[in-house]
C-alpha cells in the first residue's frame, strides 16, 4: 500500500512540477515523464508485493465530500491490474521522453505531462478504490484526461473527431451502465464502501443479477471495447499521440475488464444464460475485430481493431469461467479467470509495444499508411525488431508471452469441454474453434502489417526516413523485454495470478492451485524454448563476429515475386495480401471493391480500390447521431444570446420549483413526523438538523 | 418592541424594492440599494436580541460586515464605475417603470400568499420575515431580467443577495459566522470583478447594453 500511495504522491507532484515548469517545455515534459515512470515502477513493485504476500492492504484518508470516502484497498485483483498499468506506464513514459522532439511538427504544449500523470493516477485510483464514489471519481478523471490526451493534436480535425467520439462513447457507457450498477449497490447496502457490496444481491434475486450483469457489460464493455460499443477505439487510438495510444490500449481499456470482474465478484452465481450471452458477444468481438483489422491501411487503426479482438479473447475466457461458476465447476473458474488475467497483462505489454513501435514508424516516416511504407527493417532495424517481437507475441506464437496466455485460455476452454455436462460442452468447443480462427486471422493480419511496413522496398519513394530517437527505442525495449520475461517467467506469473483470484476465492476455495496444475505444461514447453532462444541469439552473435556484413540472399528482392529485376510497384500491397482472406468473409465484412473489368486483350489503365467499413459505425451510430443532431437543432432558437431572457429561463425554473413545492411539497418530509426539511441540512451539520426538527415541532404545536 | 422594530425595517425594505424599480436615475438606484442594505444590516442584531438577551459576537460581526461592504464599499465602487464610465445615467428598462412597479407589487402580494405554505427549518422571529425575503429575491430577479445595462444587472444580483440575506436570518444562530463572512467576501469579489468587466465592456463597445451581446451567440 505504501507503494501505491507513494506512486500517487509522485504523480501528483510530478504533474504539479511539470505545470510549474511549463514555460520551458522540454524540462516540464521530462519532469512529468520521470515522475510517471517512477510511479509506474512503484505500481509494478507494489502490485507484485501484494501478489506475493497475498493479503489485502487498506488505506483511508479524510474525504471532503458529503458522499463517499477516501478508502483505498489493494487486493490480488487490484494488484494484478496495477502490474499492467505500471508496466505499460513505464514503457510509455520513457518513450514520451523523446517522442515530442519534432514529432508531427508539434512541440509539446505544457499540458501533455500533467495530463499523462493524471491519467495514470486515475487508473491507479480506479483499480484501488474501495469506495463507490472514489471509483467513479477516478473513472471520470480517467475518461476526461484521456479525452484531452487523445485530442492532443487538436489542430487536426480527425483528432478532434476521435476525441469527441471517445468522450461521447465513454460517457454514454458510464451513464447507462456504470453509474446505475453502483447506484443499485449503494441503495442496497446503504453505504458507499464497496466492502459491503459482495452479497448485497442475493442468489435468489435472479432478475436483479441478470440486470446488473447486463448493465455491467454495457457500461464497462464500452470502456473495454466489446463489439457493438467498440466504435471509439478505431476512432481514438489512431489519432492520439502514440504513447497515449499505447497507454489507452494497454491499460485504459483493461480498466473496463477490471470493472466487469469486480462486478462479477460481487454478484452471486449468475444463471448460465449470462455466461452464454457474454460468450456470444465475445465471439463476435474477437472474430469481427480481427477481420476489420485485416482490412485497414492505417497501422494504428489496424492495431486498434486488434485490441478489440483481444478484448474478445479475454471476454471468451471470462465467459468460460462464468459458465463454470454457474454450473458449479470451480476449477473452470480458476483456469478461465486466470487465463483472462494473464491475457490482460500480456496484451497490455505487447499491444503497448506495438503501438509504440507504430508510433516510431509514424515518427520516422511521417505516415502511418502501410501502402506507402516498406523496407523499414533496413533503415530502422531496432524498431523492426520491436514490432516483430510484438507481432509474434500477439499472434500467440511461442516463445513469447502471448503464447502463454492463449495457451492458458485454450486450457480453460478445453477443460470446459471435458468437465461441463454434455448439453453445455458444445459452447466451449465452439469457443475453441473461434479462438483458433482468430489466431489464424491474427497471423495473417500481423504478417501483412509487419512485412508490408518493414520488408521489401519502400513503396512511396518520396518518403524520407529519420532515425528512431534513443529514448523511444528504450521505451520499446522495456516492453519487449517485459514480453520475453512474461514468457520465461511464466511460472512465477501463474503462481501470482492465483493470488489475483482472491476476490473470487469463495467459490474457488482450495482450488486456486488448479490453475498452476493446468498450466504446468507451459513451463515444460518454455524451458527448452528458452534454451533455443539463447542458442539462436548466440549463433547470431557468432555470425556477426565471424562474417560481418555478408549478405545471405541473392540479388532479387525479398518480395520480388521471382523477378530478377523487380520494380517497387511489383510488390504485394497489404490489401492484395489480405484480400484472399477478406473475400472468404465478404458476407460479413461487405468490403467495397471497385475493380476494372478486364475484357480486351490490351486493357486500359485502371484503378482498383477496396474499402472496409465498420458495420456498427456505418449502420447504427452514424444514422442515430445524425438523427439526434437534427432533433436538437430545433432547440437552437432557445439559444438567442440575450442575457435577460436566459435569466428569465432561470427565474421560471426557480418559480416552478417553488410552486410545485408550495402546493404538493414533494421535496420536504411530511411535517407530521416533525422531521427536518432537507433545505436545513447543508453546511450546518447534525446539530442544526436536530434544532431544525425541534423548531418544526414547535411550529406545529 | 423588538418585534415592531423588525417589522418596520422589513416593510421599509420591501418598499425600497419598489422604489428601486421606479427610479430612472442609476445613481439614485444605487443609493436606494445602499439604504436598503443599511436597514437590513440592523436586522441580525434585532433578531439576535429577540432570541436571547445577550447575543453572541457574531451577530455584530455580520452586521458590521454587511454595513461596511454593502452600504459603503459596493455602492462606492458602483458609483465610481458610473462616473468613470461616463454612462448615460438612465436605467433603460425593457419593461416600463409603471409596469415594473405594478409587477413588483404583485410579487410582494404573491410572496405573502406563498410564504404561508412554506415549510421552514425553524420558526421565523417575525411573520414578515419570510414574505419580505421572498419578495426581495424576486424583485431582484425582476431587475435582472428587465433592465438592459450591465450595471443594473449587478444591482439586480445584489438585491437578490439581499433577499437571500434576509432568508438567512432564519438560520442565524445555526450558521457559523465564518460562512456568513465568506458569503460577504464572495459578494465583494463578485461585484469587484463585475465592476471591472462593466468598465471594459464600455471601453470596448462604447456602451453597456447587455442585450447587444447577442451578437456573440452561436448561429
């Protein structure tokens, strides 16, 4: 707990100091980023301590508001998310140190570092809050600071639109899902401390359980990016500064998963239908996410869709756990949630890395359009390596950490197939099939992205490529090293993840070691792989030493299609590489493809274009918001700019309230009870309420 | 005896509202406000004595603060703005003077009718207190909505505050003096800033009509 409070203090002082130094932008930025990095390290250490120690630590402080309290508590689940936030935060803050030197032509205005610190602090608050009001304060702080960071390059209309989309989406989710959930719990328990929330809804109240769970999926799912609510990710992630995208995709969307898990830990065993519902949503999210990713040209937009896909994978694991819980199979709960949490951490690491690397590409070349890039591996080899590590990890290939968590999720799903009654076994079986499909599609998508950007020859010869600045590389290498460590140290992580399941311990009591047993093969698999990595690296070093600079391949280009004298235009484009797969799924993707018809022997020059549009955005949100905008335009005459009439509005409102109160008295307690009027209460404290009550009785007498 | 003093102060204050609505000269308007504030500044002392024989220091503190601020300082600032701004000294109402006074009188009658039904936290020291408070509040709002110039807006806001002040007397021995003084400080800062703003509006646009601000609306 000392770590967490220290981290919050460091973040606050870092934000303040960087504001004070805002005149000298570079200094301000570096002070703030140093603070954010330190706080990240503290979060990781604190989280790890709790996970090893396994006990909940608490902290309470004075709280100035009438509602709620400043109570923090770090249990296993919080600690696990602290780990994610800290790790991604360290990478992103080290990276930011150099990012703004001349990135995109905008220097940092003094706001970046304070907002960055605020965002990290808000996430720490969210995962550590032991009070509903404090949680909502942190949640809102997180949304708003992320909004300003996403719209940081606000000279760009696209960035403004992305930021607004994010703000609207997250607030709709908060208002329609998160706040009602907390309101129900607060009303049930009569207090805002979340310690009492568990058991506030009894197992017999099935309808309430379903309603709360649905609200949670809508509210927290909007933050996380489940499928009908995912539209803000592809809008906001590409336009944000890259370290912010890394933080958003690596950590912010995970707080949605955190909220969902927390909610599930408060609710009693849910009916199996809830688990099935979440499973279907996750399936659609995973498959459609990666399919949309395949159709993108902008690398950061593609990564955003891939985040949607990974949230789907995490959701699959959670739904298997829920299914196990409702059918009374505690070992499934442990394995499913363990897999989900492992994937939360690992996705944070490698998606953070990928976004940082994509940002480096953007920084070095000035464009994120894959079809203009190519051959960057020669010019910026370290960045290529970083992207490669991230891509291998995200595809779930051994020997990296993505493999570990996907293996864990597969284990959970397959255990479900074995252990669930026959009527339900088909569900996890179809999950396994979907996960396999997702994995294959991810491989296509990322092999496309990596090879189009880093291999072959540059497609747009007019691009100039700069070097990647050292601190940006350092930030990426931190996350890449974390990816490797996450795989090689998976034994320790698996042990730690069972400590993270403490909030669910009541149903998985005594079974928390099931996950360690279930995931034991990973250790056996990875140990020889570790040896293999060391040997490969050793061989590479030896080769460098023995024959420096000797080329391996022949004269032809790598993607030269067998031509001895290839031109750059002969290379595969990203779209053509992905088209084979896209065509198989055109019944759901509905890509727009305009191709020239080849009718004669000597066809004229033609243009071919393919565009993939997001169904939810195109068919649901876009028409809905256009309609709403038209509706609200009718209210525009009310805003005429005359102060006196505005005051009339206020006076009219006050009058109406007075009149309603005077006639029907809905806002005051019945005088018969001698209760105090609500109006007497504020700012006077308990004493005056008592006196007021006496006065009221006097009057009656 | 105390009761009749309080009642006469309250009735005078209510009548001064009407006087403010009827005055066409801005300086006179401000002076009327000062007189009203002076009368109201005496009220906390009277209410304090009606509660017990030796009231605490804080009723005197409130009376002194109100007097210093609303009777001397704020009118002085407003008159200075008036002079330095070389404003046309007419009030320029949207609603004519006669109509305003009639409306104001209607408001007073309505407040008396309305005050009976109002649930109160504690017993009022005199029956007139609540109706006059409500009447002053709504008369202030009437000034706010019916007058064009920025400086009359400030004045309307101050009259509203006077109404709230009278209302606050209900809670006199429950509200900490610190809160009351804090309100006074807020008021002072508010008027101070508005004075500066009014001055700048005049300097920029050569007039102080707020209704011309509608050029700033979003179209």
